[in-house]
C-alpha cells in the first residue's frame, strides 16, 4: 500500500531539482530553444494558481493545498486499496501538489519553465513545470480509473 508513495516522492524530487536548475542557471525571462518554435525552456514565475489566476492569494493556496494533501492521503488509504490505477493517480496528484506547495512556501511563487507552442492552432500554451504536468496526468489517470471502474461495475450487474 505504501509503495506508491515513492512515486509522489519522485515527482517532488524531480520537480524541485528541475526548478532549482532553472533558478540557478537562467535569468528570469531567458528562453532556451529546444525545438524551435514549438518547445523551449523559459524561466518564468507564477504568483497565482494555474495560468496565474488568483495572483497574490497565498493564504488561499495554502489552505486549499493542505486540504487537498489530506484528502488525497485519506482517499488513498480508505478507498484506493486494491486499485492501482487510482493509487498511481493519487500519488501523482500528491507529488504535484507538494511540489508547487514547496515553491509557494519557500519562494513565494512557483517556478515554471516548460514552454510549448501548439502549431496546429497557433496556441502558446501557458508555461508549466513538472508538478503541473504530474497534476494534469493525475487527473487523466484518475478519470481512466473511474471509467474502468464504471465498466467493471456495469459488467458485474449484467452477470
């Protein structure tokens, strides 16, 4: 049951290490092209939530993050037993939440650096980081788990 906590720890460590590399090696606003113009590393800071929403409301982020962390741990131990898809999703969620929470606590802002342009629709996606990616992947994994669980329940009802 506890083995999936390593995934959350890995997300936090990878997230904090990559952010440290950005802060130590790049000037704010500096961009390194990786696959021009579609992908780059851009040193950016975010004092809000996703896409800069609710900027400057650190107290709100603190409360919400603590509630989310507690809820994820509770749900992991009470409801996700024997459901590896949910366990993985919840630990990705936990790691992502903790990764950005560490930034907010110690930096007063979140370090973002992954810059993606979607050429098909000419959309410059908001700059994000490893924790943000883990949160997004967590939602997808949890949704897959919910769909799989629903199909399983419907199949059992038919039998």
